């Protein structure tokens, strides 16, 4: 029996979540340990069409050691992976055991943010790269919004329309031309 990575003296108990996915839960902190092996089998039955580029290459990730927890099976530091650009919550993953640790409530959070069928996708490089890009985009958007104020939405719509337009260059040139006021 494995112990909880968060509560050193609490044992994990076998449980079934989301219908029939085998997991181990901690009765003290309500966290969940999910084996990707069991998860993939569960997903095959529940979400036949789900395809996540599962090219895990954790050696290239920089470990986030804030509040790092160690895998209770192999004792290595678990790597933290952000769930989505909309949340700062991170899940913990041990690549050698293929175990994912979820704090209490994180399964439900994943379900509501991205769908539980993407759990295995979260711990991949393409997923993490996309989150970084989305975060940069959101920051840029925030900065522009505070600069342009109430006009921002109008400007963004105009830009979208312009970017699709076949005469984009001509329109831009026209807009830049200063007409002499009579
Ligand atoms: Zn615990
Ligand atoms: Zn491990």
C-alpha cells in the first residue's frame, strides 16, 4: 500500500472515480493518485476518439520545486504541470511510475476546465507549450485593453476584419494617409 505524497503517515485507499476508473485516494487530504496505465484503459472505453499527443519528455522540463512533493512509490520529485491558461493550478506527475497526483477537487477542476479525457494530455510538452503561448496572448491583450480603454473592442473587431480582407494592404495605406483639412 502506498502512502499519500502530501500526508506522510496516511495510507491511500483503493477507490473508483468517474464510473470505473481505478484510483487511490487519501482520506485525510482527499487527494487522488491516478495511474496513467489505468487511466488510458478507462479513457479508451469512455472517450474512444480522444487523441492527445503523448510525447512525454520530462527531462527537458524545468521542475517547479515550489511545494514539490515526492512520488510515494519511487521517491523522485514529481513534476508540476499547469492544467490550462485559465488556472494556476498544477498537477503533479511522476514519469517513471506514470502516476498523477491530484489534490482534492482537482479531478473536478480538470473536468470543468478541459475535460477529464485530457488528463494524460496535460503532462505533455505540446500541451504545456500551448499554455505558455495562451498566457503570453492574454497578457498582451490585457495590456492593449488598458491602453485603448473603451475603444479596445472596436479596434480588435476592426483588426480581425482587416486581417481577413483581401485588400488589407491598400486599406492600411488608405488609413495612414493624412487628408489635408480644408
Ligand atoms: Zn493526504
Ligand atoms: Zn514514481
